[in-house]
């Protein structure tokens, strides 16, 4: 049996998913990362204020990367940052009218993609998700060492 290299398989799948999303993002004039952040904000902003630290955690990116990304999104008119009602030292992130107009399309794209991936996996979907979660938890623990 050929040796299985999990990291390479996961990386290839991730690259394919990103390229697929990037193709859709280009159609609407944004990047794949901007599309992901718009979707994240759209799904979560009604429940709570979203801060840069939430974006950093959700996308597993460093503070400097998040800062640059959010500044560019703000410059392009996709988000605004507003002082928090809870603590004025912090600014929460809101979608603009421009990005809200894209949000339904983005959400529908991600949902259709998710549905198709679940269809491909069939009865193995739950097991696959559990196994990926185990691998992520393991790697998170390794990073703490």
C-alpha cells in the first residue's frame, strides 16, 4: 500500500476549494478571502459585535494579516469599523450596503458548495467531519507545545 501523506492531501483539497471560491469571487469583483470574511460577518453580526480578533481566530491568521486585510476591505468600501457600544477602545466590524448586496449571493454559493460536498461524501459525511475535527484538535495541541 502506498504511503498516505495526510498533510499533502488536505493541502491539495484546501487549494482546490480556495481556487473554486476565488473563481466565484472574481465574478463579483472581490477576492476569495474578502468573500469569506463577508460571509463570516453576514452570518454572525446579528448575534454579536464582531471584532478583528474574531476574524483572526475564525480564519487562523495573524494580527498583522488581519489588519492589512481589513484596512483594504475598508478602503474598498466593503466594511466599516465603528466604536463598540460595550467598550469604546474597540471597534467592531460592520458590512456596508455594498457588501450586503453581495452577501446573499456569497451565502448561496457557499451553501450550494457545501451541499454538493455532502452529496459526494454521502453517508460518510458525519464521520469525515469528526475525523477532520480530530486532526484539527491534534494540530492545535501541537502548536501549543
